[in-house]
C-alpha cells in the first residue's frame, strides 16, 4: 500500500482502526478553506485512484488534524481491508497529479452509483476533459451516414446528447448527426425517456462503450513503472 502513496503518506493502526497519516510541511489551503479541507482533498483523490484501480471504496473519514508552525498532519480512517494490497498491481507508483486527472477520477467514482442518464453524462465528462472541443472534427469525426458505425468518441458524444437534450435544443449540425445516430440505434429521434424500456435497453447496451473510453483515458494518466 505504501508503495503507491505519496512519500508524505503513511499507514498506522490505532485502537484496531487503520489510519492514513498525511504530513504536509507547507499545506496549500484554498482561499476561504481550511487545513482540514486541504488534508482531506489529498486523501480523497488517493482514495478515488485506489477505487479506480481496485474497485475498493475506502470511504475516508477525517478523524483528526494537528498543526504547528505552518505544518499539518491529518489522520483519516479508511476502513481498509487486508486484501487491498494484493489487488494493487505492482507497476503502480505514487501518482504525478494534475487537476484534470483528479476531476476524472472523482467523476468515475460518482458514475458508479447513479441513474443511467447521469452515468452517461459523468462518463462523457471524463472523455470531454481530455477532448474538450466537441466541434473538433478530428477528435469527434462527424456522423453523416447512419448505415455505418460511428467513431467511438463521436458515438459517446451523441449518446450524451441523446440522454441530455430535447430535439430542438441541439444545434442544427449536431441535431442532424443525432438524428442519424437515433436511426442507427433504432429509436425515434427525440429525448431519452427513462420509462421507455427500449430506450433503457439501448442506452444500457452502450454504457460499456463510453465506460471503456473513459477508462482508457484515465488508465493512460495513471503513473506506472
């Protein structure tokens, strides 16, 4: 476990509780924030990464915080299980963090337990964080022929449009592509209806596609040997 955590993290046991200890010599406290928030944000992103890598939800709880002379030490209860270490691959290193990956991992975690249309939106946000220009035809090749399979990234975008927008709220170019896509997946062009069993069946069948794309993007950003 220690091998995948930052050098200022350690694990200790107190009163039969496994605690993660975070020692921050010069903590960066957000404007209007607190040292507690600074410590917990570091814990949360590490737990989000562990969830992505292992599927284990540690659900950290900040137990206490100590500080002196500008230094901060946080203790977070993780509820860690003994098999967690074995489930982490040996090539995983402490993460070289950047803001986009923090957001993507948080979105991945959120997407694990939400209704279908929200899951599609959250997973697409992971893709969009990497490829933000959704009108860029190189990143999202236009879907102009409903007799062929769309580019996977374009399909993810159109699937997001289908579960998110009423027909007349999408700009004309996208609306044309969305109409093509609706014909491709065999549903009437319009708004996703969570009570329509055919809509639910079709979108469920496409969740793996958008999930795999999001997972590939995050995997590529995970620091490894």
